[in-house]
C-alpha cells in the first residue's frame, strides 16, 4: 500500500510507503484536497464513491456495528480495526466485497491517505504522520472491476564490516641487574636471569560498517507504471542512501524525468551506505509513482566480519644473547599467553671485566592476513605494520681484578732474617750474606709484605762478579713499573738502618719471569729489593 499526506482542503500530497496503489481521484469542489465530513463526503473528495468512518482515535479494537462509533450503519461489512498505543493501527476486511480501496486518516490538521492494492484485505503497522493525534479513520470502497496500477518491490540487504583484533605485549627481566664475582671475590660467579613475555588479547575494533543490497521493481499490474523515483531508507540512519537503477536499455536517471515501466517488465537497482556502527532497525526500498508509493521493508541484521586483521599473530623475541636464534610464539584471538626463558651469565665467559647491558625486544606482527573475502587497503596497512613491541634489559657487572702491589726482599734464610734495621720502629727490609770468598750459586727466598713467600732469588757467580735471577712463584708478578728489581752490594760490612731502594746502584726493569740482572761486583752482602704484586678481586665491587 502507499500513503500520501494531504492538508485539509489543500493540494499538498506527500508520498509514503506502500506495495500497490490505485490512481487518485479528487472531489469536484476541492481538487487535490480531502473535505472533512461524513464517510461518503470524505471518500468522494478523495476520488472514491462510498466508505465507512470510525469516529475515534482512541486505543482499542473496533468491529463494525458491534464495537465503536461507526457511521453509516447498516452496511454489509465485516471490518475490524485495532488502534495501538504507539499510534499505529491495523485492519482486516473479513468478508469482501466490498473491498477497501483507500484509508483516510485524519490526524492533527492533515490527512494521511493509504491507497490499498487490489486484492488486499488486511494491513498492519500503518503509521500516520501525526500518530498520537488521530481524530478518525475512514475506509473507502473501490470498484473491483477498475484496472489499477500495481508494482511489486523486493529488496535484499547485506552488511559488511572490518574487524581488527587488538593485542599488546609487555616484557620483563628478573633480576634486571646481576653481579658476577671473580674467583675469591666474595660472591657468586654465575647468575641466572629469567625473561618473561606477556601477550595480552585486548578485544577488537570494528570499522567500515556498510549496508548494501539490491532492489527489484516489477510491474505486475495491467497498466503502465510511471515511476518517478526509487529510494532506500534506513530507519536508524538519517543520512541518504545512494541508489543506482537500470533497465534493459541502460542506466535510469530519475532526475531527468519519469521512467515508464511496461506491464511485466522490471528494473534493477543497487544501493549502499557506510554507517558508523552496527545499526539496527529496518531497511525500506520505495518505488514512487504518480499514484503512490510501493515499498518493501526488511530488518537490518549483522553477521560476522567481512575482513579480519590480526586474528593470528606472531611474537618474535630478538636479542644479542641468542643471535640468529630468535624466539617465536604464535597466538590466535582471543587467547594470549605468557612465555618465559632464562639465560645464565658466568664470570669466566667474559674476556674483559666491566659493565655490560643486554637489550631484548619482542615484537607482535600478523601471522597472516586472516581475511574473509576482500582484503582492504586498511587491513593491508595493519598487516604490514608491527602491532606492538616491548623491551627489557639486564645490566651485567663483571668484577675486575686489581693489581695489589707489594714490596719484596730477599731474606738470608727465613722471613725476617738479617734485617737492615734491628731497632724498634724500623722497617722490615732484609739483606743476604753471600760467600764471596768462595763464590757459589746460592738461592735465597723472596718475601713480600714481610711474610708471604713470593719466589726465589738465585745469585750466580759469573765473570766479573755475580748475577741475580728472580723466579717469582704462585700468583706473584712483577709490578708494571720501571726498575722493579733493585740491588745494592755491600763489600765487607753488613748494612744497617732503613734502606732507600730508589738509590740502589744496580737496577733492572723486569718484564718477564724469571728475570736476570746485569753483572754485579762480588760482595759479601747484597740487598735485593723487588716491586711485585698479585691480582685480586676488586674490593670495591658489588651492589
């Protein structure tokens, strides 16, 4: 059916929805207007002969002559009308003829005219323009033998949208700082660090919502239908919907004029509009002629997404700790996960001591496009770009060994024998006595820090005197200074007092062990002094 809105005693006609319409006719004394009065007067002013009038707009169900204020009485008519609380109404003609050709609804200051298709005996959900101010409803009878214009409108409705799955990742190292101690360094030489990767599924974002479909308009009546326009409307969307129609002859442009559709012929249309969400409501296609409008309404329903992005992702963990052996995990929406692994750091694996920092980055990317149907440009961009990334680092401190220098002296026998200074408060320097009258090779112990055996000093007779060969023992090394071996001879008298090694006459710079001095004149006593030391863990190392 179709509806047109007419101002009382005026010529304005606004087309509303309907399936089939009969040509309109108007009262002779007021062309184009509806004249308020009894049923016959109103129906004749609308172009029909007779009718029956329900003189109320109150909510309820009314049966002709049984319930309700009807006029006129005495017609052979079984008509039932229900006015709903929301302002809509329904009707049923239980025993035609007569048939209902049109329904005139007086609401406010205007009429809504619903033209009824031939052969139609009921209708529901009819909604006047001013649905909450219905004055009365008039049913007009038609001529069943009169040829009427008839169109059938059918439509399809499809929906589509893109879905992007949202993910995030965090990464941590525990502990984030470790200390690796050298042997005898008062701490562990190894430390284990556990890395944790947390991949979270954060839901999804839908976009690119489209409502689209096809419309078919068929002329199933006996007369040519002059079609003025074909439109499409969404009940929950205010913006216009673009419609493109064509016939067998080619595209139809309704802005250029009316298209005349022959009986049995049809035209096809497509429509589409982008909306901002999964709107509900209905979708109505309307074909408008000079006689009225024909429509088909379907519900808007949404299924699954047309395109899915990041439905499956890959987490790739990259670090210099495992070059060329990246760690890779895969996830599928809606499930994330936590991954852990560990690294062991050891002091003896480092060639140099000091501070090291290791960065570790995990990146999320799409495992595959995951597209159902068409992959949009937006989805391609999302597929190529990283989804998220996170980094963590661990600081590794490797203990250094420092050179702990000591003074060493050759002792005649055990530590402390033949001191230079035997008085209280003197230093602990010692000298040796050599059998200069009968020179032989003689070995003396070296003591560092008074009591620590550091090696031996061998005095060997040679032409022109003797040489001294120092052979350090254990972890002892020569200090990295010039003239680290200093020797003084005392020809016949034993030395006394605190010595000054820097003033000793015979000096050698030892760079390797053992080390031999130059020739020293033969003497009864020798003072043999060395600058030595050992490498020890840095005492200032640690958190």
